[in-house]
C-alpha cells in the first residue's frame, strides 16, 4: 500500500454542502434567495458592478428579477416532482401507484366480500337458483346499500326451511313448574299426591287440578296444581323426583277425640301416647309399622305425611252390657301428632303416578342437546337421509353453524338432526331456535352486459367501461383478477396483465385502471372492423365492505321459489384496496418477495396481497412428514372461515416450492385497554388533540393499532405506545399511561398467534 502523502483538501470521503435534505437532495430556495444569488453572481462582472437594487426601472434589473422568479418556480416544481419519485416522500396516491407499477407490483384492488345466505323457500318442490341472481344489503355506518350476486347454481328444498328445534328440558326442579308427561296418569284431583326423591326428601300435597297444556314444540304435558309449593325439592335433579298416588283410602277417627271402650285387655291406652292414634273399623292387616301414610283432615283439607309407629287390633264395645255387642278396630299409632278433627281420611299403598319433566329451557347451548336436535315439524321431503351443513339461529339473531345428518322416523315423519360438528357448542342461545338448511353463496358486485362500441380494425383501441369500480375476484392460483369477459364479433378475447410480445393476430386485451376503479379496455390485437361489435360482460360495485349479520336481505327482484333471504353471519373477506399508505408500507416487502414464497416474510406478504389485513408466518418441524412446514396466521375483516382459509392456503402453496407444507390459521384477538391522561397546550383546541391521538392509534389505514398495521404476536410495550405521541401538535405531556388498568405493566401480554385488540380511554387536561 502506498505511503504517499494525501492532501488534506482531498474530498475523500466526499464532503457535501449543508443545504441537503435527509435523502441527499438539494433543499429548494425561494425567490429572495435566488435574487440575492443572482446579484452576487453578476456583481463580479464589470459591466454589472454598479447596478443598484433600488433602481427598479432598470431593464437589466427586471430581467434578473424575472430570472429569480423563474428559478423559484422551477425549483418548487422540481422539488415536488423529485419527492413524488421516492416512496418515503411521495404524497400523491397516483405517484405511489406508478412507482408500484414500475416494480411490477399491481396495487391491490377492492376485494369482494363473500357471504352465505339462508334462503326460505315458498315453492312446493325443490327449485334451482342460478348464478348471478342479485341480492342487496342494507346501508351501514360506512357504506350504502351494496349489490351481491349468487356465485353458482344451488338447489333449495322447502322441506329444509326453518325448522323449530325442540329445546332441552330443565334438569333442576323448579317449584313453580310441576308437570308430568301425558303418558302415565294415575293421579286424581282432590286426592293427595306424594313426591319423593332419591335424596330422601318426601312431601304430600292435595292435588287440586290437572291442566293439559302444550309446549311451543307441540308436545303435550300435564301440569299439576297442588295446595302447596314443593320448595323442599328446589335445586334437586328432576330425574331424582318421583310422583305417586295412593290407592287405599280409609275413613279414620282420632281415638283421643272420640275414645272407644275395648274388651281387649292388652289394648293400648291412647291417653298415654303423645302422638295421634287413629282407628279404622275392621281388621286391616295391610298396615304395618314404618308404613308411609298420608292423612287428610276432612274439616280443613290439610294433608299430613307421616309414618305408622305401631299397629294394634282391638275389639271395641258398640253396645255395653252383660253380653256387649263388639266390633273389631285397627288402631294406628302415628309418628306425629295431628290437629283435632272430627274425621280423617287415611291413604296408604302408593302407586307410581308419573315422572316429573322440566320445562323447555329458555336458554341453552348446543352442547346441552346431547348430540342431536329434534324438530317439531314433520319432514315431508324426498331425502330423509340428507346430510350437510345447517345454521341454528336463536331469538336474538345469534347463529351457529353445524354439520348434521337428518334422521326421519319412517312412520310419523318426525325429524332429528344428528350432530357431527358444531362451530360453537358453548354459545348460549335463546328460544325459539330455528334450524335452516337452505343456503345461497354470494359475493359483492353486480353483473352487467354492455356494448362498448365499434372496432376500427386497428390495434390498441381503447374502450371505457360505463360502470365502476370494476370488481376483482380472488384466485387460488394467482393474484386477484378482474371479473370481465370481452367479446368482439361474438368471439371471446382473453385478458392479459400486459401486451408485451402480443401480435395483431392475438385475441388479447388488457386494462388500464384509474385509482377510483374506472377501467379502460385496451385491445392488443387488431379485430375486424364492425359496428357496435365490442361487448363486455363484467361486474362492478365492489367496495370491499363487509355487511354485518342480517343486513344482506333484499332480493334485487323476484326470485322464483324464494320467500326470504338473510345472512346469519357477518360477510367476510371484503377489503378496500391499497391506498397510498398501504403501498408505502408493503411495496418494499412485495419487491423482496418477488411473487414467490421462500422466507417466512414472503408468505406473510403474499397472504396480505391475497386480502389479509395482517399476517405472520412461522416455520416449524413437522415430525410426521419429516420436513419443515410453515404456518401463516392471518387477520381478515369479518373473520376467516374454512373455505376462505383453504383458498388462501392453495394460493400460498402455488407460490411456494413444490411439496411445501403450508397451513393457515386465524389470529386470536386479545382485548387490552390503554388509559391515557394527557395535558395539552393552552393555545390549542383539546378536541383537536383528542382526535389526533385517537387517529394515531386507530385510523383505518395508518393507525398504529389498526388491523392493517397491527403486528400479530407482538407485545406492545409502553415505549412503543408513548413514543409517537411526541409528534402530535399541542400535546404538552403525558400525565399517566396505564395498560389494562396498571401503571406498572410494561407491555400487553400478547402471545404467538394472538394480536392486540385495544380500546382507548383518554382524559385530556388543559
């Protein structure tokens, strides 16, 4: 290496002038600065040395002023143009779109939401509903009425219309509802009825009335009206409680209130017994000690449940004298004392009177149905072995997707759904529950057939579509493609993303898209000249909005065989296309991915291009396949169902190396609360600062915690939340920050596969 002396004035490393921005570009000057520069430069030349700024009428001076003014304008526009050529400084969406196209990345268009509609048929037989049948949604907070169309032909069967589920019964006894099924009836009004449970509880009441009623399912039952409440059984299992009637009725008197003289020497003296002793005329060997008895006070109708303590048979004297007339009696000493009465009715020997049943539950989860749902309607369809998906909808419009096999009784046509899969078996549903088996799959957009004009026979002819925005549909093997077909002279032309190497004989066309979704058709080949022979069939009106459950409910016209439609679940998969901030954010990643999946980041970028709001990918070792696999966790607006997940998985596999193992799962939201107390400057409007803070966190496209910017599996810490607030004008300082109510928590506890679903509580101090 040479040891030659290096001059201290060498520009190694190079020295830059000071008036450059962070990107090394000159900072533009203004008119006054250029004017001074011109005068200083001209003053070194002898002919101009004596010019004076005050001599405004000098022609040369005016020329210099004009030159400074021109430089000012040129510098302004040159600076603006230069900034628009850089991703980080471009402010115009058109500039960023153009930059994206230069890299080969087509900004993501609006993507159509999809939904499954429940259809109720008013036909008398199954009918086929074709594709492209229109349905309209209600307007929402962020959108007006949106057009939807059926995706494919579907058969709907009126036999699978809304069926009423028979709710499971309460399993815990409620004293307010005492009922038995109508199958067993040994009970009679104005007689005592005995209730016993396996827990040892027993009680007897006078049965006042038996009311025949029907549940909402149509099933009949017998409600028992007694003279008292069965409060001692409250909370016990209904299955443990039995109902009995008494088959043996005897008239008895209390020996204490009407004593009887006996000839039996060993007869007990009732006056020596603290409890009651009842006597019945005749000998009744069917009574025994320990026997349960129901004693009815004839005067008051009160029922006492007791047991026999001792049984005695005595001869009572009817007519005294030397040869008395006697009659046998049965004396029953009770375990309890009875109120005095002229007469009692004694009931013994019980017989089963019925098994209590619980009322149908008002709220129940599908787990409580025991694997099958019986419905009240008879099945009169042609396919008693139907198997597939159903939706259960409750009175509060909550819905659960199930898979089930239909089982129909061959004699009475009663139907039961045997459950094979339940999307959510823990959700509490309110009766009545309706089970729907007819569906129509729809996506957002409306199809039109439009004559675009006449071909001139020349290449690169342009035709502007009459409706916008043009709909783009997801594909399982490529990026979203436009939903358009072009016919020239009744011959179909093929869509291509570009016209490179296209000849005039190729029947190919491409599209030029404006930022608002307005499309222009450009012919690549040269068709024969004709009159009004260029026709397009395309879809438009896709906004990317996802209507909530129940909002897609209005047929665009009469649909033969369909009486009603609605979406039981939120529409999903819709997404407004990339705006400037989206392009600025994703463009470097997309360039790096280069439309193929190699690294984990590539899978995440392409998942986002497919329509995910956010994505994160991890690699792991699959021990069964003995190879590395990837799992992409995603967030979709409206959620992720199995069909959409499979489409995304196929899309990623199509961009991955052969035989790659790819799985797609939905990210789990973790709720978190940010509590902020801020102080603002005296000269600002507090509402403006509040709005700026809320926008920083939750603005749809740029918000730090908005779904388009959220990081899956990332535990946001205090510094990340506080740091960006310094840039908000008028915010003096943060007085307090609490995460989930704690001022000591360092970060939100977010684990892999989860994301922060934050809410903000903001207090502004002046």
